[in-house]
C-alpha cells in the first residue's frame, strides 16, 4: 500500500508540473497541454482506483506489471496517454527554449 501512496504522490507532482507548464507556455499552448496532462492524470487515477477495487493490484510493482503486460486496457491507455502528454509538453518547452522565445 505504501507504493500506491507513492504513485498518488507522483500523480500530484504531475498535476503541479502541468500548472507550471501552463504558466511557462503562452496562452493557447499552455492551457492545452495543462488540460491534456490533467485529464490524463485524472483518468490514470480513476483506472488505478478501479484496479485497486477489483483486487488486481496491491503494490507499486503490480501497477507496473499490469501496465507493461497490458492486462488492464484502461490503466495502460491512461498511463500511455499521460506519458505522451508529458513528452509533448516537454518537447514544446525545449523547442521554445532553444528558439529563445
């Protein structure tokens, strides 16, 4: 259960990151990326709660095994969506930083 609390803390850190991205990027881009990250984090949290309720996962290692093996389509898609949204926003931040704007 300690691992699940760590995962929840990581989701909260992800939400804080989305707020920072919203502040760092200009108006349409920042809000778009922040909302994509927040929605993906919310879907990941909901999928995690469903998997906990069904008894498929009990520890952080179980979460990673379920995602890697694709045993839960909900959790796998939510986690990949979150990763893609974070990667896209990081790419835009680095691109804007390299261009100096």
